[in-house]
């Protein structure tokens, strides 16, 4: 009879361990589900922010202010390149200044006409 009582106690202790491990497993599963839900919401937030970033970038590239800045930078770079070419060709300073002023006036008028249209 003592043998049967020992096995019964062992079976009860195993059942208690199974119940404890199930509750721990259920708690871990719930925590895992919560983390997965949070991850999905973060993915949605990131995708929305990416779309908004793309939209704002497109608006910036289409804006008149951005286009005028780009054109101005291009005009200044043309002036700098012209000055470098005239300097390499050893042009006289008075002619260099006159040519650059004429070119600057032309670029300025070109920029003004593109802003009005």
C-alpha cells in the first residue's frame, strides 16, 4: 500500500508543475500577443510617416521657391565658370568685369522671366 501512496503523491506533484507551467505559458503567450500588436502598430506608423515624407519631398521639389534657388545656384555657377575661363585665357580685368556683368544681367533677366510665368 505504501507503494501506491508514493506514486499518487508523485502524480499530484507533476500535475501541480503542469498547472504552473501552463499558467506561465499562458502569461508568456499573452505578453507575446501584446508585443506583436505593438509591433504592428509601429509598422503602420512608420509606413504612414514614410508616405508623408515622400509627399512633403514632392511638394518641396515642385515649389517655386525651391526651383528659383536651383536656378540661382546654376546661374552663379555659370558666372564662376565664366570667370575661371576668362582668367585662364588671360583676359584683361576691365573686359572680364564687363563680360561678367553682361552675363549676370542676362541670367537675372532669365530668372525673372521664368518666375513671372
